């Protein structure tokens, strides 16, 4: 496996959060609660179609990142969030987000996860005047999905996006 492939696979950090009822917030309940299970799979889109997937990536390959959340508790969870940083060396592919639930809203960050929006904006100076413009998708640093409804016990939510391996210097 190439150094870049190892870096891409190792640097993808996934964060999941889920709100639990206040009554379950006690230390005893927290200690007894099952842990959340996260699975992440990074493959090239081309390799998904091939009988024998490659073990390395090349410049301009498209990687698909899949995030999976399964509710391991015996109660429905609200405010489930799936979040992933876009690793160095790849660029988010605009329009590539999908989720298994219609109530999972995709949002993006272009500032390292400090702020989130369905369309991140930036202020630039044009002819000495500040102008708001959309940040291009290839500059996004993070992607997240927030599930509006509750996730039933044992239910699974999946979300995915694509990122293209940088062509220069990869």
C-alpha cells in the first residue's frame, strides 16, 4: 500500500454524537450504557466495480467514504450526528453526499469544523467592497449529517461522500 493510501485510510476520523434523555445522564447509567459502534470503509469508486480492488490510490482517484451508525441501545436516540473530516491529500466532490434517511441533512465546514452550513460562505474584497460568495466544494474540510428524527433501537443510518485524490504532488 502506498504511503498516501495509508495516510488517507489512517487520517479519516469519524465522530458520532447522540442526545440521550436527561434521566440517562447519571454516572451509573452512563457506565452501563453500551458503547456506540462506528464502521468506516474507504475504497476507490473504481475499485468497487472491479473484481479485485487495488490496494493503493493514484492521483485523481475518487474515494468513497461511508459512515455507518447503528443504535445499540434499547431506546430511540435523538440528535444523531455523523461527522467526518476530509483528510489532507483529497478534495470533497461537490454533490456526492447521500444518506439512507431522508431526514438526514448534510452540512459542510470550510473552517476546520468551527462553523457548519449547507452552503459555506466567505467574504472577499472586490473593488474595495466586501462581497459574500460561496466557498467552492473542493475547499471543504468536514462533512456531517444531522438526523432530524429519532433512530430506533437497532436501526442503522448510513451516509457517504466522495473525495478526489489530489493530482499535484500526490
